[in-house]
C-alpha cells in the first residue's frame, strides 16, 4: 500500500451528468486499486451566489435570457421544466446517492477562497478527467493554482472541450500550465494544441472509465432493466434526425426504443421511445448500455461504455459544432470506428446507417490494450 495521498479536482461535486460522475468514480477507483489513497476534492463547478447578490442582479431589469445565465444550472432545469421537476429531483437524488456511497471525497466543500486550505491533506494533486480546461466555464481551481511548487501537479486526461484556442486563451493556458509536473489529455487533437504553448510533454491517454476492467463496472452495474431486445437512445443535443433514424432502425430490426431523456433544453425532442427512463441512475446508465442491442447517441461516455461492453453504436454530432466532436473522434480512432460518427444527419439516411460495417472488437483489441497500458504507465511513471 502506497502511503501517498492524492486529491483530485474534476466535475464531481454536484454533477448530474452520467459521464462526469462515472469518470470521477473511475479515476478514484483506479488509483485506489493501484495502492494510493485517492479521493475527489469537493469543489463546485459554479461558485455559489448569495441570495443578496442574486437579488441585486435580478433587480437590474435584466432580460430573461440574461437572468437564466446566472441562475445555477440545477435550478434552471427545474424552473424551466416545471412539469419534469419531480422526475429531475428523483434523478438528482440517484446521482447524489452514487456520489456519497461510491466515490471517496473530501469532508469539506472548498470554494476559490478556501481551496488552498486542503494543500496539507494531499501529497499529489490531479486535475481531470473531463472538461476541466474548457475556456468557456473553467474555474481556476481546475488548474491547481493553489498548489505550492513543492508538490506535484498532474493533469490526467484533461479536456479543453474545443479544437482551437484564441490568442487570449493561449496566453492564459501557457501561464496556467507552466509549473505542471506532467500533463495528459483526453483528445488527441489537444496534444498539438497544448504542445505549442508549453514545454511540458503532452500525452494522449484514455478517459479514466476505460482504465477499469469489466468486472469493476459489472460490480456497480444495475440488474437488467428492460426485457427483450432494444436500442438505447441517449442524446444531449438537438439531433432530431438522429432520433428519427434511431426509430427507423429499431423498426427495421424489430427492436424496442429505450430512451434516457435529457429533460432540459431539448425536452420537446425527448418525448420519443417505447420506454422512457427519466430517472435512470448512474448504475442504470451502465446497465442500459450493457444489455442493449445497439446504441444511438451524441454522448462521449455513452460511446465509451458501448466500446467497453463491445456494443454496436452510432455517434451523432451535437449542435455545439466540431468543438464537441473531437473527443468522439479520438476514441473512435482507437477502434477504427470512424465511420460510426455521423457528422451531418442531413447527409445520412437509414440506408447509409445499415451499410456501415460492424465494429471488429476482436481485431481492435490489441490497439485498445496498448492505449490502456500507455495510460496506466503515465500514472505509474508520474505518481
């Protein structure tokens, strides 16, 4: 047992995103299996706003659109979709239970003003995985600014969430990364992007969810939830044609459609499916992929778990544009599954979907194993 204590900063605290919470679980679990004492540091993605500050902002005759940008995301979803509020609260409750019971975490909740108080609790600090370095919403804690130079700062599978940086963002990133001991990224495209602004070697590694062997995921996977063959749909964006193609595919192949609704911005689009599992827990999310015949999604982590369970799947571009698609491109390259990515649904029909050759998981096994070994070596060599 290694006595080194590792503190991890990622999208863990308050996360209600399946991929975000499962990657947070995976990195902690992997490090603990390696013999380290690792835990997530409770650090919110959004700095809490006092009632006084919120009241002041709301009284400035702000537009509704502007008001919604400053209201915490969880409240936004509930107030903007009041008909789904109870369902959302049930889903949030299942996430909260998973975080509390399954993921080691700090006793204290840290804000920007207090995060330095945890320095003495850990010997090594890791930021990642997930979009901890997305310039649109990153917080300084995710760059480990508070960690003194005498302690190691490591980035594991950190994601920028976009394929380009402005000059201002490049300058900021260059400054923030200057004293990192080791840096690895989740997207292959980020290697070149960051190599241009820092002398630290940038390595491409797997998302933490892909570091755990299958028995580990089976241990937290729910029992089979849906009887009979089915196609699983999980869309985070507004891929309307992707949803329609999923229904056509299911009809052709005599499969029922199981849908995990987003229940947010695209609620009107998510009313489809023979079975709608609105309050699926993180454990259920794994199960639904494990027992599905096929998956249609625009979610990176839905693709990841499809690969882990050797499923046939189709990935669709999200309305965010190419900035969000690089993560899926990276993982598809490893399994030679580039044709599974439907970048423009308008140019692809069900006939083209059916013509795509099945993924050869047996033939691609060696390349995936080599990437896993490389990713594990990054952790071993730098910890």
